[in-house]
């Protein structure tokens, strides 16, 4: 019988199924270097390594029924397992089995005998869970499979069947996806960390977690259900003009699943069609954009490297999808201050929350230079648009002229009315809702304090440029010469007028 040495790539393309279907027959060897490498990766929480070890155990189970050998061969070598496998095949005249076309070419160039186990081109099993309205599918071992159906902001959570998912079932789906990475266009492993793996399989974004990171094997598969042009949003002409002429520091905010990324895609294509050079930074790369727009992955480059690439390649606009941590915001800020138009996507429950995430990271004076337009998305539509402008004024709620200071006004684009003011008071940066703030009349407060010391039930109101002292009739005798003398001093000092009336007049 032919002797085959299995590479890790072969273990990830379902070699056991190929044996069971008589696509490949013989004895199967696993190099000790690969076995120890898989054991180390499993201890580090690598999901793909656990899948590969499970495949070796499946082969052992098949060997008892189909009468072939599965053995560990060779000695551990302190080199990559693929190099050890090629050397072993050259020395022992066996055939190396690989599941990756690139590894096939490398082994052939080294004069090793190679069997290329091509990944299956059949569709993914998880596609059975999807119909035209399915946004995402959620599988977890021990629970019934579920799905979100509908459109962003208008969806229902439904159960798919009456049989709970198992860990083996989720692993089988994952193996299919790892095979699809090598055979399906626009597919790749975005990142593999301890206890998790993120893949992009064409239109599907797949996140898999396993213990100890999660309390069981879990798989979440999402896909876009709508692809819109900017014209599909029926935007106000005022917003269109701003996007065309003035907006270069844009933030798209909203809660998860509300359609932020869909809008960002539409905006990226809008600028591309206007003749602008557009690039993206994503993690994972799940935007579906024309080839004219280059998409960069945060997971395949250092952030400093991406920063340098974008400065040197001189895009007109960069879409920064899923800004989460300090590094993401710092890259956005640096590129914007360097003159690159930025479109950031952030999670926020309200548009002012998105602005708040910048305030603690930059000086208040630079905020309008970094951030000029905030677009809030809810249920797949644009619900609110804020613009930011810097001015010097007395903040709303204060009256004394000596309290004037730099103030960032947050205005509603459609009404041009300020809804919030951002300024520094003492050492604290304040975000004050303008519409809810009534100006504090300090003269009125002082008058009221003076009068209520003698007449507790009295009150003072400002009316038509004068102050009206309103007294209960029963307290008229308390309004004596001493109190009137004090009021005369206030009248002269602050150049004001006041009059007295009874409460029931």
C-alpha cells in the first residue's frame, strides 16, 4: 500500500472523508514534529489545531474498519513541520498529502512526491439555515439553532428546528469553512486567537469561539441582507451638499445591527463615483465594495504600518469600520489632522455619545478640525445629523461677560439650531444640552435671597426688563423700610427697576 504523510493543511480539508469515499487509499503517517506542533497550538487555544487533531482521531477510527495504518513517524525537529515533512518524504520515499495549492508547488520544487487533496467545491452546510431574509445564524452547543430574520432595526429572533446543536456539528461546519478558504474567492482566515477564529467566506462573516474563552462551542454567521446606494436613503439635499462640499471628518454612529456598515459602504461608493480615491480599514474585512476601493485589514498589519501606508498612498477618504479602542481613535485622529478625509463607524446609543468618545482623547479646541459631521443611523435610516463648529461666547446658562470662552456648538444640520455646547469649566469638560438649560439670572437670584430672608413666601420674577416682587397680602407689614433701603441700593448698583405686587393680582 502507498504510504502518505499528512500535512496540517490536509487535515483541515477533511482527509478522513476522502479516505472513506476511496479518493485516497493507503497507510497514513503523521510526523512527530506536526503532532507536537498541534498539541502546542491546542494548549494555546488555536481552534484550527483542535480540528486537525480531531481529524487524526477520525482517521484512527476509520483504520480499524477499513484496515489501514495510522502511525506517528520521525523525530521531533526544531523546524517548521512542513519542512520536516518534506525532508522525511525525500528520505523515506513516501507521498506528502497537502490541502493547499501553494504548499503543493513548494513541495514539488523540492522534488518531493505530493498528493494535492483539493478542497470540496460543494456548498457550505450552514447555508441550509439561510433564506433571503436571514441576517445572521447563531449556533451554540446544547441549544437550539436560532436566526435573526428581517432588516436592520426591524428583525425577529426565530428558532430553526428542534434539535440542539452539538460541538461536533459546529466543528464540522468549521472544517467546511476552512476548506472553503482555499477554494472560494474572497475568503480568508481574518484572525485566529486563543479560543476564537474569525473567517470571511465570500459574503459570510463567521466568528467561532470555544472553551475556555466561551462556556461551549459557539458559531455566529452573519451576512448582509441589503446593499444600498446613497440615493436609496432619500437624504435631504442639505446633507448631500454637505457630504459633497464640506464633510471630511465624518462619524457614522448607531447601535449594533442598525445598518451603520451598510451606510458606510454606500458612502464609500458615493465618493468613489465622485472620482475620489477611497480606502478602508476593517476588522474583519466584510464590506462588499468595488475593486477600485482597497480594503485593508487591521489584523494583518501593525497599526503604525497602516498609518504609513495610508499617508503615502494619499487617499481622499478612508473608511474606518468598527472603531473600538484607543489605537483605532488615535489612527482616525492622526490621519484626519494630516488632511485625509475620514469616515469612522462607532457604536453609540445616541449621536452625542459618539462625540463624547472623542472628547476624552483630544483637546477640545481640535475637535471641530477632527470631527465635523455626525450621522446617526437607526433602523437602517438616517435619524439625526449633527455638525460641530467652534466659537467664542458665554456658554448658555451663564450671563457674566467675563465667563466667555471657546465653545464647540453641536448643531442639528436640518434646523441649524445648537442642541449641545461643549466647553471647559474649571478642569472639567462639559457637554451641556442647550434646549434644556434656562439661563441663570444672578440678579434675580440675589434679590430673591434678600427678600425671602424677611418674607419666606415671596418670590421674584423678571418681566419686561424689570423685576417684580410678588408678596402675599398677609406679609405686607414685613416689607418694611429696612428691606426697601436694601432694594434701593441694589437698584442703584445694578441699574435695575423693580416693582411690588400682591400674589392674587
